[in-house]
């Protein structure tokens, strides 16, 4: 099998024009001749219709009772027929698409004309017989040329449609290859941006780790971790008192129980952050004890509406705190860690390191966010490019198939590199 002829996409239209010139010339001439004849027959049909209109107008002016009704019907029919045929515009181009559209309009006009004719003639007869015969001949000739146009479009002129389709495919293929090129450029740019962001993320992470390794910040991180552990311990040590604290707070707000302002404030602290509440109390946590004594009294008075199991556990925990001083060591640890943290935070070097760390962490978040968005865009571009490549291949094959139908030549469309 012979090797296919390679044609550059950029010169495909010019090559097609040369190859189909011999074919197109006679067909275009035939199309132009048909259009000229159609225009003549449309004009003849309009003139025949106008003849009926003029003659019927004359009869109407005579006001003859015998012919008046027939003349009026003929006059109206002629006017309607002219209005149907006259809007037809013969195209100045012999392109297959325009010719096909014109044929559709022409066919509709002829069908409407025939409907008008069948509906009007029984109400015009037996008058205007010669005018009607002339119109029938004009309509028949217009119908015949319309049939000829249809046969021409569906047989010989289909080659012109194939050529026009081929030219359209060339335009679409050029557009698709340009879109593919642009998509590849965007993909490359996005890929480069991803590489840059990944390097910046790695560099920022390295800087972050380096700062976190500084002695002050390592100590601060240890203290923060210790504080979180103590926070959980305090919360656990007061776990059965959270619900009673809420109940006591509600009773105080409604005025059912009198609670001093300092105790109310501290009660709120123990509900929001037990660790800070305990760490900021004086040694021996006198305010908490006062609150617990008040709470114990209310429980004894049965004014705290809670389940018996909750009441029992709350009283046990109150007893441990008031009698056994169960929070002494825990308060001491909380105070020490809080003091150490405050002292560490007053260091200028620690403040500077924290500021740097915060700045780097914010930068890292922004870089990671942008990298995620860029990665998502990259995936979209990959899918888009794949679809464009599929479309390009489909259009290329369609174009090569059309060219073979037109020229009987095996052609391969190639793209400029």
C-alpha cells in the first residue's frame, strides 16, 4: 500500500482548492444558472399573480353584482399569493448551506401557494380563466425548477457540501490545535509554579523546624505540652462538679441563691477554663472552697435538681477537695508551669522567635493553600488537554476522510512542529 500524501494543516485549504477546482467550477456554474432560472420563474409567478390582482381590481371597480363576489375572492387570493412568493430572496452565494436553506424556504412557499390555490379556485371559477391558466403554468414551472434544485443538491452538489465541510473541518482543526497549544502553555506554566511552590514550602518548613529547635522555644513547647496535661488533670479532678456548677450559676442568676460577685466570677472561670481558674487562685484555692461549701449546702437542702448518682459523685468530690486537700499538689504544679511560661514569654529573644515562627507558619499556610489550588488547576488542565487531543484526532480523521471522498487520495494531515 502506498504511503499517504502528507499535507500541512496550514496549507490544507489551499491544497483543497487546487484539487477541487475542476470539480467545483462546473458545479458552481450550474448552481448559478439554476438560481438565475429560479429568480426568473419567481418573477413570472409574481407577474401572473399581479395580473389576476389587476384584472380583479378592475372588475371590482365596475361594481357588477354578478361578478363582484368572484372578483373580490380573486383579488384577495392574488394578494395572498404575492405576499407568499415575494419574500423569497434568491441567494447571491452558491454555498451548499445557503442553497439548502433557500430550497427549504422555496418548498414551503410552493406548498403554501398550492394550498391557497386549491382553497381559492372554487370561489373564483368560472371567471379569470385565462389569468388562472397563466398562473398555473407559472406555478408548475416554479415547482419543476424547485424539484430540479432538490435533485441537484442531493446528488451532484453534495460534493460541494463535502468540500465545504472539509474547509470547515480545517478551520475547526486549526482552532483546536491553537487551543491545545495554549492549554499546553498553561499546563507548563502551572507545572513550573507548582515546582516553585513546593521548593518554597520545603524551605519554609526547614526554617520553621530550625526556629522550633531554639532552646527557648523548645522549652516553651514543653511547658505548653505540660500545661495541656495539667489542664486535662484539673478537668478530670472536677469532672463531677461541672453540672452542679452550671446549676449553681443558674440559681445565682435567677436570685434563688445568693452568691458573692467574686465567687460568681470564679465560678465562671472554673466552667470555662478550670486550669487557669485554679492556677490564678491564692494558695489553698479559698474561693473554690467557698463555692464548694455553698454548693454542698444547697445539695443538702435538696435544691439542686440532679440525679441521685450525680449528687453522690459530686458530694464525694467536694469531700475530697475540702477535707483531703486533693487539689493542693495539682494547684502547685499549675502555678509553677504558668509562672515559668510567663517568665519565658517576657524574654525578648523568645518574643522575637515566636514572632518569626508565627510569620513562617502563616507563610506556610498561604503557600500550602496556593499549592493546593495550583495542583487542582493542573489536574483540570490535564483533563482539558486530554479532551483537546481527542478532539484534534477526531477532526483530523474526519478531514482525511472528507479529502479522500473528494479527491480519492489517501492524505495524512500533519501539524507544524
